[in-house]
């Protein structure tokens, strides 16, 4: 538990200042050792508007590349699902993780697919 406590402190500090609204929901990203997950949340209505992960059916056939490439594809997929849900701008929540590597790849993939941060 001691290893994740600093990340949870950062997460709480970030979430105190950040909230998702209907006009600009929160794009929350979580990474485990093997997979990466992203969801778009409207905190005012407590609803998840879109969800994508490296385990999604849409990404099952694309196993080429490394974890960073998978994260880029998850970013593009979440942006496509956001466009389908009429969401064009989000607030990026890195969930206490440092903004580099796979977390930055999700953000870059979402930006390339047309999502505004």
C-alpha cells in the first residue's frame, strides 16, 4: 500500500480542483501494468459518457506495437466515442500518474482524433 499512497495523494489534490461538467466532461485515465483505461465522466450528473480500454472489442485485432502504441489507439477510440456522444472538449484527469509515457500517449491520440483539451 505504501507504494501507491503518493499517487493517491496527488489524485486527491488534482480532483479537488477539477470537475467535469456537461459542457466539458472529465477524461479520466488509469493505467495498470498491462492495460490502460479511459472514461469520460460528467461529474455534475454522475454519468459515464464514454469508455475505452486496451481490452475493448474494437482494439482486439490490433495487437501490433507496444503498450504506448496501445495507449495511442485507446486515445483515438475514446475521441471517436466522445464525438458520437456529442462531446468535443474535455478536461484531462491523469489520475495522479505522471504526464509522460502511456498517459501522454492517450492524450496525444485523443488530440489527433479531434478532441479538445
